C-alpha cells in the first residue's frame, strides 16, 4: 500500500497489497511507502473504499469496472477537510456546491481525482510509464498536476498519456515544460528516443490519440508519421 502526503496537504493513495496477508492479517504499510502517522491510514482507506469506489460506480460504471480490475495501478488523490483545502482547492460556487462542502466536512476528506497507469507501455527514462486514464472531479483545483508531480517525484518517472483528448492544453504545456517538446517532429523524436526498442515504440504510436489538437497537423498525418514515415 502507498499513502504519501504532499507538501500541499494532498494524499496520493494506492491500495496494492492492502491485505497481502489475508483479511485478518492487517494492512501492509511500509515506512518507505507512507510518510504520515499510520493511525491516519485507516481513516483514509475507509474513505476510499466506502466513498471513492462508490462514487466511481455511481458516475461511470464502465470506468469503475476497469479501474477496479486495475487497482494495483490505480492512484487516488484525496484532500482532508481543513481550512487550507477549503481556501485553495474547494471553493463554493467556483468548483463545488454547498452540498459538496457539507459532505466533505462529514466525511473528513474530498475525492479530488484518480489516475490509472499502464504497465504494458514504457518510456525508458527512469522507468517512465504511460497514463491510461486520469480524471479530476473539481475544476481549478490543480488535481491532475498534483497527481503527476507526486508520482513523478515518488517513482522518478516521466508520465505521458496516450490519449490527450480530455485536456490537450494541459498536456501541451506539460510537454513543453518537462521535456522541451515544442512541435510534432520533436514529439516523434521524444517517443523514439525514450522507447526501449522498436516494438515498444510502435505499441505506443498505435495508441496515441488527440495529439492533433496541440500540433498543427491532422490526425491521419500523425498516424502516418508515427507508424510509417519516421
């Protein structure tokens, strides 16, 4: 199990091996995977299981089924109900309703977002991995950025999604800032240089979607360049 608190008060949580020794064996919490008091982990875990999972099922059953079948690669971002969270991340009539705040105060936490990482496609920069799905539930709360920064710092990886349709502007800025990728030709070189081998490169290239939204080329051209002309 992983439960890491960021310097902004967010928790990134992964439930892998939660009860590796059986349901009566207790949670497996290693010091290197937890930087908070272990007495707090139980309440965080309860919130994820009792609320976050139910929220996923109620809002998108197909997504929930896929996430639940990939829990070892799923990371939840939650924030505690405190003055810091309500001042900077949960703002009434800006990104939430009064009912959201009341629920957060009752439960003690807010479910900010979730990310699922792929383990079949790898970029070769410090064991970098591919984002399969990332979703935020409160606008203007810096959720995606918080998730990515926490995971990149934790595992010394670079994260990149194959599908950027949901947030192309974010990923355009991300690639420029983190990897100095400014145009499509540089993106092709980026994938090629980071790939472990030619097979891995083509597996990634086949799954790339939405990048035409940030580069001045059409979608068919992107596939032709990635798969055939490079």
